[in-house]
């Protein structure tokens, strides 16, 4: 048995809540704030072949 399997014997599964429930208003606001912060820090560059990568956004 691998180390993660042994840990699960004692601590249980990593995710125990349902992922199908609706987001609360507080969680929606938190997600929007985190996405805005991410957009301010990083820039996504897409190549002609469709692949993309991220770069730190240049500070003005």
C-alpha cells in the first residue's frame, strides 16, 4: 500500500463534501475577487498553434 493509501486509512478521503451544490453569494464574491487579482498579476499569451502560456504582467 502506498503512503497516500495509508494516510487515507487514518484521515479519510481528501474531499468529503459534495461538489454539486450551488455556490453561496459570499463564495461568488470571493471567486470574482481572486480572479480579478489573478488577471492583474498574470497575462495569458496564445501562440498561433493554439497553445498558451502565462507571463507576469508588466508593471507600469
